[in-house]
């Protein structure tokens, strides 16, 4: 693979020279240049968190997939690592697709399980892709050897990818997504005692929605005494505020024991309600927390940074997942992220007057807002934050809408890129919002992670402000803090 990796590194170094940083994230993982999609191979190995990702180092659009790589000792400060995987054998000729990583029992080697992809007609997607599950091995998490085919593609299946591997007792388990011959979205389960020889166990899950033909990037993980199955269903139709993205993520919660069927206990629920949250993967930290990274990007709708900026796609901030009382996923930024704060302005309690706009600060450098509202005493139609607001009036609007009873992100007046509104139903006497504003994105955590909204937001040029505005009434702010955030990168890229 050496040759292919050297060529990829040379290509990405050249792209880096063209990279523009007006929207390049300050505190989110993004490729040094080129394209990024799914987080892959999340794990803790040799004292570091390893984050790999789907990467096209030759341009800012999707292409033959490589695995990019970054690492961190604390999930806060990150270092770039060389590209880890490149297409180099017949089975992954056209791409090393998504997958996961596990550490062997000795603790000394890392195994990456991924999908090898080949266009059936040798050139493009017209006749579909041949997908097989592969393994590669590493002693340092940096360079990989011994690519090997583990599970061949069954005759006629057009989608068969994204292995997620874990160990329980003495057995290794692997789930991945598949499209059945009847075109139904399924999760298949395999087991192994030696990490090499894998046996089909069962079809663990079939999406009850007959429109869904494939479940991408399934991740099955325990939270308390339940199991969460999170995946990207392909083929869903919008339903109210739900499933509005072509690439959206959700989950079901159930019971599962090795050797048994998965017993689904909840309906399908949304993992995130924003415009851009896909293909999340989780890892377990050494102290037992379940932490997820998702991809903020899009396959179909061009991203503003793809045009001239020589990069595209970023991961979300790391989020700790727990299960709420009604079996809802609760998703909060990991506590370590407070280390990114360099400066805090606390505004305490105040009232935003009728039709008043309060300028909270500049968001050019990356900002986190922690705000609490007394909605029972708020008479404004909306609790509205204008973020990424530029002198020409362009901005992304987000907050609480009392008419519809939702928390929303509205990109209709955003400077660049895709538009539209996304929202999650919400009613209550109080409301907490935690908002992360980076140079090209916003992430909103509602009431300590009961719901999240993640959306790309590409502002216009010039200074960017954050404002809080009322409409036709007053806003009762219980407290509001603005934290400036520093960069996650340990060394400058250029
Ligand atoms: C999901 C996905 C995966 C696939 C990868 C290819 O975003 O389509 O199913 O492995 O991206 O880049």
C-alpha cells in the first residue's frame, strides 16, 4: 500500500496549498484538505484516541475512499496522522469503505474491519458495487499491513457494508448493513472466536419501513441494560419534522443477548434533528463512557466549501450518549470540551425587550453559548439567535419558536450553501440551549442533550456577530454565558 499512500499524501499536500479557511472548522475534526465523510475505526489504542475517517485526498468531492487519521490523548487536542488506508488490493480497488477498529487481547495490535468496494462494471455506479468485509492490522495505529478478505459478498446483494466489531466474553461480534434480495434494509450479525474466521449468526434486524432498502453504518452498543441500534436508513420519506434529510440517522432501543434475536422495544427515533448529521459511530472510553462522532456533510447537495476552498466535511464534537427515562438517547458534548474555553462572558439574568436585538459578541473565532430561558415568563413569538450574521444581513437563525412549539435551525437567510429549516418539537416552562458555533457549522443541544440539531452554516464575508432577538414580546433570560473557544489542533496545518 506504500505507493498508493505516498501518492495520496502528495495529492493532499498540494490541495492544502489551495485550502481556504473562512469556513474551515476551528474545533471540529476536518480533513487537512480534500473530502471527509463517515468517522471510522474509533478506538482507544496505545494511550491515544484514534479517529479515522472516510477521506478523498485528491479533491473536495467524494471519490475512491481512503482512511484519513487523527489522534488525541484527551479527545480535546488533536494531531494529524498520515493517511492510514488507500485502495491497494483487488478487493478494495475502488475504495476502502467504512468500518471500525478493535484492539487485540494482547493490547499490542489494532485491527481495522472495513468494506472493500469495487464497481461491478469497473468504472462507475451504473451496475452497482461489489462489497466485501476486510481486515487490516497495525502495530502502531499508523501503518497497516496484511489486508485480508473475511466475508465475501453473497450473490446478488447490492449493499453489504460498514462492519462494526466488538467483543463480549470470549466472542467477537460484527454487525453490518445489507440490502436483502427483496430490497429491505437489514443488519446482519456474524461471530468469531479468533477475529479471522467469521460465521453468519443471523439477520439481527430488518427495518419495518418497506421504503428503506439499506441501513448504512449500523452501530449496536449497550447503554445500561438495553442495547441501542443506531443506523442510517436509506429510502425514508419525510414525516413532519422527522426524516427530512435524504441522509438522516436514527435508532431503536431493544434487548439483546448473544445467541438471541434483537427484541425491539421502541419505534424508530431521530438521532439528530438538524440538516447534517450522518453515519455516527461510537466508542467506549477507558472510563466506560459511550462517545459518538457524527459526520456533518452531504453526498447530494454541494457544500459551499467544495467550490473553491479545497476541503469539505467535518465531524461533530464528541458526544456522550446515555439513555433517558423513556428510552431516548441523550446526547451531550463530552465534559472535556470545556478545556477549549479561553474566555467567558457571563451576562446573568436579563430581559430582552419587545422587538429588541442584543448583540452578544463576535463568533468569528468559534464560540459556545450556554443559555437558559424562563419560557413561562417569555411573551416573544421566538427566542431567536442570529448567528454568523454579517453586515449584509445574512445570518443563520436558530432558537425556540413558540408558535409551532419547536427548537429550530433556519438557514433560509444563510450566506452560502443549502437552505431550509429543521426543527424538533419542544414545549416547556423552561429551556436550556447549548450552542456551538464554529466557522462553518452550528450544533444545538436542547435541555442537556434531550435533542440535538447539527447543521452546516457557511456565512458571508466580513465580521460575524451573534445576536439575540425578540419578536412582538419579551424574552426572559435566566442566564447566558458566551465562551470563546480555541483550536483543537496541536500544530498549525500550514
Ligand atoms: C455512509 C457511506 C457508507 C460507506 C461510505 C462510503 O455515509 O455511504 O455506507 O461505507 O459512506 O464512503
